[in-house]
C-alpha cells in the first residue's frame, strides 16, 4: 500500500466510526499530533501502533493497513 492510500485508509476508518483524531489518540495513547501527521503523510506508524489503531477501530489489521 502506498503512503497516500495508507493515510486515506486511516482517515476513512475514522469517518466510518464517526471518530475524531483526538478520540483515537485518547483511546490508543498515541499523541493526537502524531496521528495528524500520519494522516497528512508526514509520519508512518509502526506495526505495533497499526495493530493498536486497528483494534480500537474494530478493523482487521490487514484490511486497514496492508491491502
């Protein structure tokens, strides 16, 4: 998956759950600024953080980030 698609996948998953970046940050412990940078294409997530986000968003890790 390209970085842009990776970012769009996260943004889409948040929209589907009607969840704001700040709420995701609170539930995952990942700083909101970091999540914002990921969505804007300035940072990438470690596999550990990908798994944590997928769990909070109730998504399969493969479907969310790796397809």
